[in-house]
């Protein structure tokens, strides 16, 4: 009977797995001597380990001649698994190295926050010794892929399974171009007028953040005419740009409107209302233990004050 059949699956794995780097090196180099050189050991050590493994398994992994080696069908199966195993561990150690060392922080932010707040503040980040590579993405980040270090999320929070730090609470405020709301009308008079258009963030109305006219009206104690003119957009920064262009009254929130108000592009036309949602810095528990995370959190907190 084949010796491999006499051994349990656990025994086979215990024999093969420790030699995965050796098998992978041989598969890549197609040579025992070159594999030994890559591994920093003598060729005899590589040959001896493979011979012992073949004896334990009961079949040959490589056909040897004086000039070359050829992988057998058995060897192809185990070498492919060894290559995959080594690649997985290489990727894992790459991630560990990034956690330990200082360098660029890969930060994911939604498009509206990127345009209205992050980009105008990147110069300040560099002055603070923080290098940020932006990943502009309106979808939740999958941190298990290792392509992003941290993300700024707007929502109720905190986020199960992730390390979450509250950055800033948010308010929601109706804003418009100064020319669009010229006159002495009150906010209630404006939203009840047939010549006024409300600019809506369609995503904010359905994503659970309460960034919507219905939430605002309920909290502010005003009534919206269901027949009022309205335009819907899929991004908060597009709502604000439409307001700047004199297309209507848009909803703005903390961090997205301060710059445009300061420059005179927008003006508040109604009271600010506190939101349940806020800005959070989220990341994996591993990244939260790094110096880069502490630097990022400190800088974001200072900038958002």
C-alpha cells in the first residue's frame, strides 16, 4: 500500500506544511541549487529534506537527472499549494511591516468630504508631518483587503468589528446663494413659496444618516409642502454646488459648508439642527495600535475643532 495512504491527513500536512517555502523555491527556480541559494542554505540540505518528504509520502515529487529536475504530477499539486501558501504569508508580513513602520496613510473618504474638506486641508497635513494618500470612495471600505489603512465615515456609529473614534458631531443647515434668497422673507416663508426649489441629497434620505429634508423639517418644527419644487442629487457636494449656482436651497452639514460660507458663496437661511450622525475615524484594531494612527487621529481632531 502507498505509504501516503497509511498516514492520516493530519500527519501528511504536518510533514508538508513546514517545507512549503522549500517546495515553493524549487518550483520558482526549477533547481535545487538555486532554491538553496534563495533560501540561504546548502543544496544538500534541500535535497535531504525533499528526499525525507518523498520517503514519508511514498511517492516522488521530482524526477532528477544530472542536468535538470522535472516536477511529477504529485509534485505539481504540492508545489502549487506551497506557492499559494507562501504568497499568503508574504502578503501577511507585508501588512505587518506597514503597521510597524511610518509612511503614507491610505485614507478613504466619501467624495463630498474629499472635495469640500479634505483636499483643502491636505497642505496642513504635510506641515504636520503626515502623508495622506486619498481613496475617494462612497462605498464602505473592506479593511480585510489591506488596501486602505483608515476611513472617515459619516453615520450614527460606532461600527462593530472596527476600531471607531468619534471625530466631530454634526449639524444640518439649509444654505443658499446670497442672491437666491435676497429679501426679508423668513425661512418658513421661503420654503412655503412656489418660487423656491429645495435641493435634496437622495442618498442621505435613504442611508440611515438622517441627512434629509424630512429629518430637518421634523426637528426644526416646520412643515414642507409636498408640492414644493425639488431637485435630487446623489452627492452632498453636488447639492451644495447647485446651491452656489443659484438653483435652490440645499441642505448642508458640518465640514461641508464652512468654507463656502466663509468665502461668501453660500449663506445659512435656516437654523442649524443637531444630527444623530457624526464623523468617525474607523480602522482595523491592528492599525489602531500604530503610531501612524495616533498621528492621523490627532491631526484630524485638531483640524476639525
